[in-house]
C-alpha cells in the first residue's frame, strides 16, 4: 500500500491526487487545480476567466521540467487520467475499509456449511477462506491452511504492486497514444502538402495547354484573316465591274431610244466597244476550288490523351505511357517535366528486358 500511495501523491500539493486528475504530454499526472496554479504563476499576464486560464500558454512539468504547451482551452484542454482517478477511488475505499472506526463493529462472514462458525482461516490448497470446522471435519481437512491475516497482508501487497504496475503501464500506453496522435497530425499535414503539390503540377500542365491552344489559334486566325481579306478585295473588284457594266447598259438603253439615225450610228460604235470590253472578265481573279477549306489545321490528341490518362505516382515521379495501349515501350518522365518539353529518363522494353538511358 505504501508504494501505491507514493504513486498517487501530487508533486505540487504533496497530497493524494484531487479529481479531476490531468495527464501531461510527458505522462506525469497533476491535480487540475495544481496545474492551473502552476500555469498562472508561469503566465501572470495572460487573461483568465473565473480563476482559470482562458487561452493557450505554456509551463514546465514540476517532475521532469518538460515544457507543456496548452491550446486555446488552457488546462481544460489537458486529457483526464480516468484510470488514476478510478485507482484513487479504489484506494480510498480500501483505506477506509482497512481502518474502521472504534465504534464500528466489523462483521465476519459466516461459513456456508457450518452456519455457526465464522470464517477465520485460509485454505492455501483451494485458495479460499474457510472456517476451522471445515478444516477439522469438512472438505478442507486434508488441505494446507494459513491464518487469515498473513494471507491478507500478502495478497494486499500483491494487489497494491499490481495496481502500481498498471499505473506505470498506463503512463506507457498514454505515451503511445500521444505518439499515434502526433502521427495522425503528421499524416494529415503531409497529405495536405502533397495534394497542394499535385494541384501545382496540374496547374502547370493547364498553363502549358492554354499556351499551346493560344499559339495554335493564332495560326488559324492569321490564315483566316488573310483569306477573308483576299475574298473581300475580290468582292469589291467584282462589285466595281458590275457597277461599270450597269452604267454601260443604261447608256445602251438610252441609245436605243435615239430617233435620229445619224446620232444613233455615231454613238453605237464606241458603245459596242465598251460593251465588248466590259463583257471580258478574264482580268478578274477567280477563287480556287477548296480555297475556303481549313482542314489542314486539324489536330489529333489520341496519343496525348492516353499519356494524360496514365499520369500516376511511381516512386516520386509522374509516369506517361505513350503509343499503343499494348506497346512494349514505356516512357517515364520527370515529375517536373512538361508536355511541351519532356525529359525522358528511361525507355524500358519488357520483351528484351533492357534499359536505355
């Protein structure tokens, strides 16, 4: 009991732990009130609420001087050690039962076989308490027995040692739990970091694709404008020629209405010459067949589509599988490379089991 009692003493108040009991990251225990007193003495300028720390801060463990960092909940953010609290309750009950007051009379249990006999000895062979009559005449007459007080002290000491061992095991398990919680936080942080990196790489690919799309559209727009300007110029030429022919036709109609034959004949010859010249369109350019076609700017991204669909993580690099679906060659590219300028590291052929730099 003495060794157990030492394990249940608070290093601050030097009394048995007062619930609630909190466990520090270094696996040492304190009364929450004592932890709050240490915290306030270490952080006198932090605001408090109702006599307790209202926000995060830090103090040192009085047992090992390990620095304890609190979150925004203060000492209320420290985990309660329910096992130690339960052990304290058990210890207090055992302490009270082992020291009855003088006024109280302890009733000894009665033997179930011999109703008038009190249980006053312990059968070592059967590991049960019994009465003297059972030893003399009953089921335990051939068994080894011992006084109750000697077995009581032995088993009480053993139980206290086992409980003290459980306290030590609890500290160890609490340390493992703290490590696992830290591992969870590391996994979450690493996952966020890697997802951010993946997003950056894909944003880089999007930018490359946007640049290529813009460059290719510039080429298409340039030829489109060139052809449209040419057709517009040709349309204006044909329009001017049509307007000239219309004027000549109007002059011819007016000449047909001339009543004087001499005047008519004077005007007819030059008019016929103009009509002949206007009817000749050989000097006007003609659009070639298929001139409006822009199919020579067609694109095919089948190979690139397969490569993009096969992007994956392979030992810290991106892998692109190019060519046919069952092609024997795999092109493995650096993670930092782009689709515009791939830096090939290896070409592997499963059929010949060779690697070429």
